[in-house]
């Protein structure tokens, strides 16, 4: 299984979108400053997650979510998940 996820930084309040086959491991890596692009920007919490059966589908969805980041569609996505 593959997952697309949205993280929120508890420090900055900013959102980060990614995909993985192991969201728990990725969250630990992000919170442990093992990801260069997010180093010292955490701690992070997963606020949204979707499951997919193929890597192609998860990457397509990740791109779609990134295309409307911080717009109305993004707000609806994360608000609907709470």
C-alpha cells in the first residue's frame, strides 16, 4: 500500500505534502530531523492521509494536492478530514 499525507508543523503551522509506503516511519524521520528539506521545522503531526494500491496513483494524487495547496480545495481537504 502507498499513502499520500499532509503534515502540519507544530512550530510554524505550515503544511507539507508527501507520499510513502510507510507513513509512521516517515513521520519519525521528519520529527528526528533526518529529512533535509524539513530539518528543524518540526515537530510534525499527520493531519491527512489517503491510501492507494499503486505508486503511480499515489504520485498523481500527491501532485494534485500540491497543485491546490493553500487554496480553497486544500482547506476543504484538511477540514473534511478532522
